[in-house]
């Protein structure tokens, strides 16, 4: 099923001129597209932290997704905002 779905996704993307953009599946992790995806994750985290009431009371953040880039962005966002070393 998943193999067929992958083929469908690839075919539809090719038909529409779409590209698959990933933050981790590139052979060159310093690629600017990869960095832009990661930066976008950081924008999402910062915007969320700005609108959460009593954000300083957050004790845990559970992040489900992919292979870790969005989880790393959430960790980095919380760390840079709240870590007091």
C-alpha cells in the first residue's frame, strides 16, 4: 500500500511540477533549501511561544513527526527562550 502511495505521490508531483522538500533527506545537509525548511520550523515555534498564555509554566512539549528536524526546532526554540545557564 505505502509503496503504491509513494508511486502516486511521485507521479502527481511530476505531473504538476512539484518538488518534495525535506529537512533531512538530502545528501548535502548544508543545502540552502534544507536550511530554509529548518528556519521555517523555527518561525512556527517562535510564533507559538508568542501566543501561548502563561508560556513560562510549560513543563513538557511532545512533538511527533518525521526524523527529528521539527523536534529539534521545538527543543531549540524552548532552549533559547527558557534556558538559564
